[in-house]
C-alpha cells in the first residue's frame, strides 16, 4: 500500500526539497504547495528511511505521514466539526505502526496546528478538535496546549496544516522535527536555520570543490551541512567572536562523532582544551596555515574542519584560495556587524571576491540587493525570521 507523506519546508526552498526526495528515492513527488511537498512513499524501504534516517532530507523542516486530506475547511467555526469528523476517519493505529510507534504509547499524543490567513478559530481549537478524536481512536491520553500545557517528550506527535480550504492531518514518524539537528549541542544568537544552510550547500554544487570557506561561520551550521552533503571537502570557518568559534567546534565534533564533547570525555580536536579557540593571527585553530584551493583537509586529528578567529573584512586565506564560499553576513537584526565590518560591510564582499577561485561560486544569504562585483547565476527568495532575504548564487563578475 502506498503511503502519502508531507515534507514541510521554509517557504521558497520547496523545489529543493522536492529534488532531495527524488534523489533519495524516498518516494514519488505528487505536488508542491506553500511550505509543503507531497509525496508517496511507495515501499517499506522508503518508510523505514523516514523513521531511521530522516536526515536524508536535510532541506526539509519536517516529514509527516498523512492520515487525511480534508477539503472544505473554511474560515468559520463550523470547520472545527469537519476536522473532528475527518480525524475520526483516520486509521490512526496503522499510521502509528508505520511511524514506528505503538497505538498504546504511554506518552499519549499531542497535536500541533498551523494555518495560512485569518480564521474565526485558533490553532489550539484545531488541535483540540483533532487531538481528542485521535486519542479516542488510539485509546491514549491527549495532551492539550490550550491552557499552556506542555506535552511530554515521549508523546506521539501529530500535526494539522491548513492552506486555503484544504487541511492535512499527519503523524511525525521521527522523534523530533528534522530542523532540530542532533549536532546542535551549542548555539549562539542569530544562528542559521539548518535547512536553509543545507539549501545553500545544495546550491553551491560542491562536487569537485576542494576548499569551502565561511568567513562569518557563527555556530558552524553552514559548514556542517556542507560536510553532510560533500564529506570530501576541506572546510574553513572564521568568525570575529570566540564564543561562536567554540560553538562551531562543539557542533562539528558532535556531527562527526554523534556525541557532544562532554559526552565524549574530551573537547573537539579543532578547539583548544578550554573550549575557546586560540587567537592565531588569522590561522584556523587546529588547521595550521590556510592552504590554497585543493589543499588537503585539516582540522586537527584528521577533522575536515578548521576554525579560526578573524575579521570578515580581512579573511586570512590566499587570493583564489577557496572554490566555494558560503556566507550569511551579519544583517544587524540579531547580530550586528563587528570589527572592520561595523564601518563598512562592503569590505566583506571585497574579501569574498578576493579569496574566491576564478571559477568558484559564492552562495550568500543577502538582504538589500546583490553585492557589487558579482554575476548572479541563481536566486531563491525565502521567508526567514519575518523577513524575505535571497539566497544568491554568485560568480566573480567577468568569469564563468
């Protein structure tokens, strides 16, 4: 029996999610709508992958097994009764088994709802209308959020999404949403949303690249996502903030080993024992002097990552030393420009152009227009933190 699934995504990167689904052979794409890609998992192997290796879809925020698609869900409160009726018709026990859970799960179940546009009812009323019926069918407790309650972590997780007059009632087969990466053991303010970082890495076409650089690496998310897509590349991350570099080193260690530095009993190889990177006059910690393009990966202990304390206006990499640059510049909303960039953010783009190989690509999350000196190959507008930046794929102007 074919099983209908829904991949949730940041608005704008739905086509990249659809491409990942096709490439991973998890199923056949059947449609794309606002923040969702619908597909059919056609065999047990696809369903098993959704449960055991959900990060095969790194650009997706979440993947859900659909129990019902309901039309006629208008803005009036009568829609709540229609949703409850649809929930009564869901084969909840079958979906629970497919999702790897048990219909008699001790943790009960919880429901999270979202919709596009204004309606005469709240998300909590949607959740209660559907959750009560699903819990009754499964014989388990329903954990409502209406009074500010927080469901237990072990609760079976259901979701209701509504766009226009169509709703989907679905079950999450994984233990957590896909955007909550296990490697995120450390974070900083303004850290990039992992599926957006994965989309940037996807657009960078990393096959054949030797060195990938992030001059404003923050907690390391972009480079870690690049490593997941292309384990062969050398990854260099620089930041003006020592706390960001410590977070990046910890997250990279967790990504490589499957455990945090504390769990592993020792700090990551590419950070000093204190957990803070040593200022190295621009040298990446644990990686030595930055090598030219095509250089051998070095991050200490065989790690492909190298982290270094540096100003984005003076990147310690030779001219043309990186085949790919991935960058989320400080846009001043959560993280203000610091150092040389506080006076002129244009210095960052001058340096990106300098270190980028002649035939290289820079993929940047930009606000307020494309920086000078670059030719645009592709743009993807996304919705992020209440704004609409553009992921821009750039080449040096005059090359290509």
